[in-house]
C-alpha cells in the first residue's frame, strides 16, 4: 500500500514545455519520476516506465526539465518532492 502524506500539498503544473516526437521515432508513452525543487523547477528526471526508446526518453526528459510548477508545500513551507509524469507521443 502506498503511504500518503496528508499534510503535503502536491506541486501544481504552472508552465508546460513543448513535447516533440523525434524524427524517425514511433509514437509511444514514457513515464518519468521528476524532482520538483522548492522553487518549482524540475531538477531531475528519471525513466520510470513505458517506452525504453532512447529518443523518446530523451525528448520526454528535455520536456520535463523545461516544466515549471507551483512548488509543493508542507506546513506552509515549500518542499522538494518527487512525482510521476506521463508523456504521450502521438503521430505528427
């Protein structure tokens, strides 16, 4: 069972970055665990599921690192957290 911290307000996406299907890549889905820091920037992105196609993972990672969030909060203080994000690549 997944432990839930009820005192934690999760980060909220503020600015989305552009996700592009790399040339020659087939459509697919990539899941990444991303670390959102206290300022709302993504500092890390790690493959967590979906396609292992290196071009898709690289494109999803670049997109994740360009995202901005309203930071997570616990007891009124901004905190860094890990969260999972899904990136869906469709046909152009």
